[in-house]
């Protein structure tokens, strides 16, 4: 039996018995008498203490941790174990066929980054340097171009995992430049030489499992995963100051059972940037059974206290699921299902940099207290990419069903907007209940949102909206069925605002009475059937018309 087969058999034994039991049988008890015999280590298990790690939260354990990983890799693979303790570290280097296991009570703590001006942090030392990524750096934000300046990173490796019920605490990581500290958590400048700004970063990796651990204060990214194929992310809790997880240019991805609190940025964020030097789609992705929010103080979701921010706190409450903004390669074969949005931004799908977005199904979504519109679908023309090849992308075959949104802010509505000559195609919205606070002023009825073809895409980009339900612009082949728009307070705006729409069917839709339900501008081939919002209607064309 070769070493790899032996290691696999040992890992199967670990899965059957529970790693805690195995580790307990092979790792010396630090409280036992000094004369007690030390059992021989089991094959495939590498305890970081064996290689000199202390775990006292004061000693920098980076050299010992990396020695344990190197030993596991040299043996053909294995599991590197972090027992209960506080393991202070700078950059940890992952290797092929090696898994990290964080036991109950184990915390890997990011050591302090260098301070602005070049002074070393309180723990001394530095993170690995941010590697150059020219000439591609101009096509996405700074953080997407670098992976090595992270607490844990790997590049070009395969068959790796990080598992176990322990915690990764990005205490010394930066979440970006020119921002104020958030609560009791100090921050540093991401661009400072030697600083670390990501908890986990992987580039061009295959067969990756991330399961069961938690991330507190993850830096600019809790997870930055670029060009990672055959990726499973399951049962993570991420309570962080910027993005929870960015899944960029990845294929065959399964995200499930995760909780993300990210008040200042996105929670779960598929992207398709140009960071690899070419346009690569993020495709064959499932996101299911996840909870995203942006309304809780940093750390309070992780410790179970769930402390909400004060209503007047200057917090973005972002915390959403979003495909974009980086969108060169596209999003294909994506399903998002059985997810909960709580006091954060709504769902967003964006093609701004030439992305081909197609075959996207979203279902069984619940939302409460959304601070923007529940749904934001945008085909735009920012076109951040090589000028010779970057053209306006596509958005087509998008299905959104079984969605309920309660108590959304009145200023914005759900927005689906292409741009002139580039329509969003083949959209079906069904079985949706959308409730807002209502109460907009009469002036809002006359608003005409600008196109903003190349502006950074976000729900608030157009300003206040002239609809209380759905703003639908530059769409071809639209079907809306069994959709209800409701408001807590009377609102003078129509529930459905259509402009530049070609072929639209509204079937069994309901809207508040007392105001016109539809505003139609440059609309062709419209049918309304079996609806309480308006009587049965069929129009070949309509311009500046209400129903």
C-alpha cells in the first residue's frame, strides 16, 4: 500500500471515529505528568505542537505551522491539526494533499500587520508580499489582484481542505485603506508593505473543501477564491468587516449552510474578474440554505448575541448575495435557493465588464427589512477590461420565483435595467410577494432615472425610483406571473414601471388600488391577464400611458 492510500485510509478512520478522538489518542496531553509515555503519532496526522508551535496567543507560531504543513506534504499528504489554543501567525502556506483541522477551542489569530509609515506591528514580522499582477491590475480592485498577502494562502495546488469547528480571527488584518476603525477592532492600511488583508486566499486550485469553521473580522476578504474548481464551502460562519466570500472565476462550486454578517460589504459574492489575465466565467454554481445580513455589530453573530446597530448608525448594511461587480467572464448555470436576507441589501446580478450572464435560477428566498430594492439586475457598459476585446455582455434566461420581501425601504424598488440597444432577455418573475414601507412623495411619480450606462452598478445609482414595485427597462421577453406588490403606507407611484420593454406578459398580478398600477413608455406587445392590478389588456404598443 503506497503512502497516499495509507493516508486516505487514515482519513476515513478519522471521519468514522471523529478527528477529536483520533487526535486525543495520538497527541501528548500537556497536563499529564512528565513521565507519562507519549503515544506514537498516527500516520497522516501532524500536530503543529510537534513542530514547535506553542498556541499561547503571544508566541508567533508561523514557522512551526509551516513546518508541519511541509512535513505533511513530504509524506504524500495528511492532516495538520490545531488543538485547542490560540495560534498567532503571519502567512501560512498551503500545500497539495494537505488539510488543516481546527479543533474545538482552536483559534488561528492573524498577527498585527505593519503600521502605516513602515513601523512593525505589535507582534513584529510581516505577511508575505503582495505579488505583482501586471498588466492586469487595472481591470479590478486592488484586493482582487493579490493572494500572497494573506493569513492563509495557496496557489496552483490540489486536494486541500480547511475543516473543523475552530475559528480564524483576522485580528491584525486590514480591510482597506482610509477607513475608520470599527468598534474595538483595530485596522491597518492594506497597501502598506508587509500587511495582510485576507483571511484565506486561493488561486488556480482544484478540489477544495472549506467546512465548519468560523471567521471573525476577515479583512478585505474572508475568502478570496480565484480560479478554484471543484470547490465546496459548507457550514461556515463569517462575521466580518468587508466581503464574506468572493468566488471569482471558479467552476463547479457548492456553497451551503453558511451564515455571513458583513455590514460594510457583500456577504456571498460570485465574481468573474480579469485577475487571471483572461476572461473566465464563474459557472456551475449552487448557493443554498444560507443566511446573509448586514445589521449586526461585528462579532455579535458569531458569539450569538446578535446586537443590532442603532437605526442611525452610519453603516451600509450591505451583507447581500451579489454576482458582480467584477464581471468580465460571466456567470453561467447558477442556482441560488433557500436563502434568507435580513436587514441588508437585496439580491444583485450584474454584467458590467462584458460578462455573459445566462441560465440563472433563483428560488425560495425570504427577505426582511431590505435597505434597498429586493432585486437588482443590471446589464451595463462600464467595460473595465482590455479595450480590444471587452464588449457589452448579455443577460438572458433569468428565472426568479418564490420570493417574499417584507418591509423594504420605500426609496428604491426592484430594478431590472439594461441599456439602449442591449436588452436583458428572457426573464421570468413568478410567485413573488414584495412589501415596502411606502409613503413616497407625489414628486417621485415624475422621476425619469438616467441611463448611467457606464456608472458603477448599485441599486442606488439611479436615485429615487418612480415605481413602488418594479422598474423594468430595456427588457425583451418578460413574463411576470402571480406577483403582488404591497405597501405599509399609501404610495402614489405605479407598481410596475416599464420603459423600452418588448413583449411582456403580466398574469395574475396584484397591486395597491387607488393609483395606476402600470406606467408604460416605449412598450411593445403587452398583455395583462387575470389580474387585480388592471383589467385584461392587450396592446401592440404604448407610450407614456398608464393603466
